[in-house]
C-alpha cells in the first residue's frame, strides 16, 4: 500500500500553516508579556548635571547655563563666578 496525501489536504495544510504558526507565536509573546508593568520615567526629577569646568554635580536649578554656539553647557556657581571675574 502506498501512502499518499491528497492534493486537497496538501494545499489546505500549506494554506493554513502560516496563520497557525503566526497565531502560536503571537500567543506565546502574549503569555510572556502579559504580567509586565510599564515604569513611569522620573529621570527629570532626579537628574543631576556635571559642571563643564570642574565636574561638580548638581541639579539643574543649581547650575548656570553657558551658551556655546547653539549648544548649552552647565557650570556650577563657583566656576561661573570665577569665569565672570576673569573676563
């Protein structure tokens, strides 16, 4: 006896296989990701900046802006005062 697959069964298998495999992959990712929680970014509240001259760190409210041709650098008040008195 020769086992043969009918052309209708063969065509049906290859017609539905990509959809079934895609659904299985989608379901697997859904199972893996369903318990993850999104974290709220709070970096701006705790971000610190380093002084461009000495490297001292401080919040943005403690730094003095220094404009350099379109770019902005930050200096601590001590370095900004020293630079202002030097010029």
